[in-house]
């Protein structure tokens, strides 16, 4: 295979997307800091010929380095690309989706230097994106857990990888909560206006009793999301493997969970955004209390967005948490809008939250 970049290998089979991040000091400068691979091929090729091909590529690329340098660990996350074509949901997130079987497809291996920001989008007329209703097998219960996925306009898993935001609903809502706030329209409009890049949204149902009766750690909603939901998303959607392009957000009780999970796992989530987090009724132990995590953690997400209404029951504690972030020197933004602990308040803040979270994507 030609050593020129990008290289292209055409096969015919199912598609597989792998994003790899390669440390800059192990590659020549002209390759950049990140290398992204998109390919698909038969299992025998993946198991036998592909490793040899990658070995040859990496050996050639690293010829300018010292011979005793180890090969970099190039695969950070593996995602099987979506093998479904799903119709748009017209206002009803629980509408059944039409799934079509794909015929033999052109499969390609693309090796491209850079962080993916210079990839050219494919021209299309889509301005709304798609809502996909699906489910995954719960890590703790084994039962099917519903999840809604927003795929941005012109989503193409074979040309790029996308930032991703996990959005947790409030109580007693379900996975449709964010759609009821019309988040998909706000995000699609921001993408079409160039305010932020095309982004995948993940809106899971948070099952009981994990949602209300656990606080974090093993056996909690935290473990369910990390060990169940995230592997499911990585396996099926073309999302970035870089924590800087991952965020987690939540409303009310879901906002508390977003803080707990995001603060404890900056290796996953580079940013956190919460609207009216119910810290005023949160009774977690010290290991899972956002206030305690901020003071004790060796590392935190790069930035945190906080919002509340001026008559919001969560306002006082949200403002107090913003003060704690200020004391610890954590990058954050706090906004306050007119309203109480209600949908109208959160709808006002969604565009500002997304603009802040995606400002460096």
C-alpha cells in the first residue's frame, strides 16, 4: 500500500470505524497529533492482514525515530458504524423506526493526519438531523434500557467522527425529556448557523432504583452509564475518542448525576453542563457529593456550565457550587435567567449551555 497520506483501500463488506489517537512524539511532525482511521473489512482481514498492514504503516512512519521506540498504542476506541437507515421522527420520540438492510457496500480505509476538523463535509440538504430510538442491554440489570440518539444534519459515520453530549433527564421524566424541551431544534439550528460543529446527542432513560436511590460508585447509575451505555454508543456511532470532545449534561436530579459522573471521570468528559441541578435535595456521601469532589479531586473537567432560574428552588445551591468552583480555580460559567424550576427556564438556557460546551470543539 502506498505510504502517501491519505491512503485508500477499497473492499466490499460491512463497515467498521476505528478512531486512533497517536502521541505526537512517536510520529513525524507532519503527521500531526491525531490520526483517524475509517475502514471496513472481513474478519480474516481484521485478524491477520490488517495488523500487518498497520505495523508496516507505523514502522515506515516512525523510521525517523530511534529504533528502540515502542509502537504507539493506536486504538483508543472502536466503534461499529451504524448499519441502519432510520427515518426521521416527526415529533414523537416513541414512533417506530423503519430499518433497511444495506446491500454490498464500498468499504474504504482512510488514513488522514490531523484532528478531523479539516475534513470536508458531504453536501446534503438535511438541516434537521435524525432522532433514533433504540435500546441497549443494561449492564447491571440485563434489561433493555431505552435511549434516544440525535444524529446531526448530514451525519456520515464513514467520513468523520463527532463530538458527543450525554444528556440526563430530570425526575420524574424519561429519555424524552430533552426532546420535550426541543433540544434537537436548538442544536440543529446552532449547527446550521455554524455556532458549533455537528454533534451527536445521547439521551438515555435512567432506570429506577438506580436513578433515585443510588449516589455513585459500584452498583449505581454511574456504573450503568460507564459500563453499559458508553460501550454501546462507542460500538455503534461515529463519536470521537477524545475526552475534550465529550460532555455530559443534566437537568435537576439528572444534573446532580451529570456533576457526580463528570467530576469523577474527567478522562471521559472534558466538560459538564447542568441546568437547575437538585443539589438542595442531594444527600450523597462524601465520595459522591459534587461539593466534596471539587475540593478533593486531583483532576477535574476542563470547564463546567451551571444555570438556574431567578425563582428556582435549585438556585441557591447552584450559585454556592459556582462559588466552590471559583475557589478551586475551575473554569466555569454560571448564568441566571427569569423563571422557576420548570421547562420554560431550561429552554432559555439550552443554547447558551451548548455554545459554552462546544466553544473549543
